[in-house]
C-alpha cells in the first residue's frame, strides 16, 4: 500500500455519485457511531476469499456472484434471504457439475444498499427532488421527506447487514447447505424443464454421496459435504459508511474494510485519480472493478496499477459488463493488454447492466441477451487463451417477473404481474437456475475440449 494512504485520504480527491446531506453535523455523528460498532466481517474471512479468487484467476475455481440489485428495508425478511441463498446454492451445484471444479459463492447481500444514478435529481409533474440512491441514503417515495438523504439510514443499513450476515452464516455452517439436502433447496414455483433437470441432478448427487459413504467418506470426515463458504460483497459507493467500518487487523496490522468480504468499484466511479479508487487501494480486501464498453486498455492497466500494484493473485477481479453485441470488440483488447503485461486478475462476466432496455412502463432485461453475453464472454476468453473466472448476476429467490424470456416466457404483457424491484430488473429463481444449466453446458464443453487438445498435444 502507498505510504500516503489513510482511511480518510479519499476526502481530498474528486468524487462523483455522492448524496448531498442537508445535515452534515448529523452525518458526522452517525459516522462516529458506526466507528464504535463491531465489524461485520473479519480480515481472515476476506483473506480466505482472496485465496479462492487466486485459484479462479488460474482457472482452477469458478466464481458465482449474485444477489439483489439493491437491498431494501421494506423487503428485509428471513424468507427472502433464505430463498436467495438457496438459489445460489442450487446454481453452484449445477455449475460444479459442469465445470468439475469448486465454485466460489459470493452474494450481493448484507450491504448492497447504495446505487449510482444517471442524474442527481428527478423531476415529476414539474417537481424536482433528489434522485433515489438506495435505502442507505434516502427513500423511494417521491416526497421531500423521503428523498432528502438521512444519515440515520446508515445505522439501519448496518443493523440489517449484521442480521443478514448472522442468518447467512447459520445457513452456510449450520447444516442447511449439507449436500444431502439438495432436494430441500428447491423452490415450489421452480417447475418445468429447469425443475426436472434439477431433480435429475439431485438424484445423481444422491447416488454419488451414497457411493462415497460406502467408501467411508461421509460428512463427518469431509466437512465440505455438510457446510460451505459463503462470502458477501457490495459496491463501495457510500464512502462515509465504508470508512467508518474500516479497521486495523490485529494479526497483520493491515487495514480492512469490514463491511463486506469483497468490495467493488462501479463503472461510473472508476476514475483512477478519484475518491473511490483512492479509498479502496488502501484496504486489504479482495477488490472488484467494473469494466464497461468505454473502458480502454490504458484505463484498465492504470486501474490495475492503482488497485493491485504488487500483482497479488486474487486481489483484483475485473467484472466485464459490455453488452451482448459488444463483447468481442470491447473485451478482447482488454484481455490481450492484461495478458501481455502479465497482470494477474480474475475475469467475471456481468451480463446484466449493459443489457437493460425500456419495455412499456418497465425497465427490463432479455434472458436471451443475458445468455448471449455470457456465451460471448466464454468464447472470447477461449480465443485469447485466458481463463473465464466466473459470472456476476442480479437475481433473487423470489418469483418475480422483471426480466423477459426464459422457459417461463415472461413478456411485456406479464412484466407487471410481480415487478417488485426498486431499481434494476432481476432474474427470478427459475431463470437463474435455467441460466446455470446453460452455463454448465458451456463449461463442460470447454472442459472436454481442453482435455481433447491436451491428449492430441
């Protein structure tokens, strides 16, 4: 880390995507309160994730990152947390079969509250108010009272994150994630082809576990059968919150942002001389950085220099969000530049954010375009000889109708049936599982092709 870095050195840098708090004294008081609160995660957990990501950078593990576009206070309920968690478990099992390698599970959960906006204000019927920036900042209702940024929301976000993490740890380590319970993870509304394929996979897994038990390999001797690692992540957008939860690790003396295991920088806040890069370059967590279609090779190499100057494997993940039609043209030059310079990064595909369209009264995303970007992502990596490290989805365990297409054939006429998101459209459980099977087929084909090429050579 650079010697000039301090947890508040970001405050001297240019910053974008920040709310204007009307009561700065109250904000300062809330920051002081947060500094006195316990950390939400621990440095050792962040280092464990970094070790997994280092393997993903070499193609030895595969990353599944997913969860809400923006967590809300209104939808905070243990059932919602459980349902998203178990869909991620289902997807991970499917991907593990396809990739034949460990899947690293990272949730957009327990902190994904703040959202960047294209404009700082919103005007309706001649009335202009601050834009909604996520529940950690202000409310969705279009009233002055709701839209004015309120520092007390930071405390509520912390408390909700702490409760969410507590439940996630219980699920991951307390027996819910036991592979013997894969049948119980299924959601009642996940039917059709995806439900049938998942049931068939469960039956095959049961046979495998029975064989292992006959050989003396049980959940008592192999803890990975009965529990799993589950990590949290969010976009480090609201730096007052992030700084307040940044602590010195007592075992290493390094600074860690203890709001989540992994933090990422969005495509709107990745200015190399800006506040967000300045803050995150100094913490020891594994980091992510979004790369959109405007990202040049020079931009990316400068960001890598700033965020991972020691070229430490697992430290930095590049989350590509190009749009289904631009992957080959925009991603290939980045892969070549990073490979040429010998930079060690994990490459994830975010097929959500560059594929958003307006359909009637709703923002939506097409399942086919999401799948198309994922397929192009894998194809480009194969052509360039670089490992495709994983995928990054906005999804939920709820039976929503926010993205069109898929086996359920959600269309413009049915979008409004259960359109619940406050921000961006999410894949529902059925679509997420369907996508996992399709990605697993791609991973399996890649694996078979590599074996055939190795046999020939």
